[in-house]
C-alpha cells in the first residue's frame, strides 16, 4: 500500500516533498522529474525553488516530463502546459528548458504524439519521481474514470466536468479544448516513485477511494495501490474520510529517519 503522510496543512506537506526532491537531485544531478500542473503542486514548486536557490543546487542536468498537454493550443498560449510549466517550474528553478518535455498537442502530430512521448521517456531512462495531483473524481493526469489501468500516453476526450473545472483559467468554457494528450496510468506506474498531493475537503472522497478503496478504473488514482513506492501527502481535510487515519499518523511519527519518504 502507499505510504500516507498526513500533514497539518498544505505548506507542511509540500515542504516534506520539496526537501525529498532536493536531496534526490543532489544525489543524482540528472534526476528525471515528472511534473504535474494545476494548483495542487504550486506550493511544492515554490518551496523547491527556494531550496535550490538557498543551497545553490546544480539543476542544469535535471530532466522533466509533463503529465499532459491540451490538444490544439499553441505552445505560446498562456494556458498550454508547455507555457505553464515554463512559468511555474523551469524559469523559477533555473532548469534547462531543452531538458523539459511536454507531449505535443499539435493537430498535425497528435496521432503519433503518445508513442513519441513514450520513446522520449525511455531515452531519458524513465521518470525517477512523478508528482501527481488528483481530481475530485479520482482522475490522475487526464485519465478520467473508466481509463484503463494499463493505458499508455494517448489522446483523451475531456469530460464536461473537467472542462468546467478548467474554465476558470480561460475567458470562457468555449475556449477550453475538448481533447488532451496524457500519460496513461500504465505509463505513470512505471515511474520509480509516485508522490501524490491532495489538499482540502473536496478531495477527501477521492483520497479515501485511492488509498483504501477497491482498485478500479472508476477511481484511476486507486492504481497507486499497485505501485511498490507511492507516497500520498495530505492535509487534515483531505485525510478526513480515511478509516485508518490514526495508524498512518502513528506509522509516520515512528518511522526510521533514514527511510525518507
């Protein structure tokens, strides 16, 4: 099962993840980081940036792979994930932009974009640590409920709920693309370490299903139960519906410090 860490708040949870990633980069300068977008990992990215700057960590060889990209948005569109990751991760941390990858959402290449992206990940040696958020319906990346647990990087049709949720980043829902290219659940599970962050009461049901529910495509995040090294970092609200909450807290408080996360 995944290790569940219940922090007091988002800042503490993000700090735990940031410290872990920073040390991994020190130990392996060409660390391969899987990047999620959305509001959930922003505090993590901010804290990791601060650590990198304060400790003058060399990140010039760090590689990054985004989870997904919209189909039909040009790279320079402010809401393309290419642009978002450049603004929120690459530029603040001082990463080499040539080593940071997003799937191609170009109409002309979308048919082969998934296969090409899988090849890029393999050439890089695979993802060392994949950062994940989770939707209220349990989706990870853009793998909506019903996605195969063995799925690979491919084009997906976004649900109307996901388009409505993401409309806040656009002028209207009419501007939100209907399709994306996303890493599949099978692709995500090949990362050597999965770190899922979830905050707030609205994520409590999805987290309960992810950690303690049945493994099912109805809750794509439940696939983390199949992974040998998965860490779920929560605040108190997101953890509120977990049946074994007290045990998770006890286990974390009493684990050997050398184990890390």
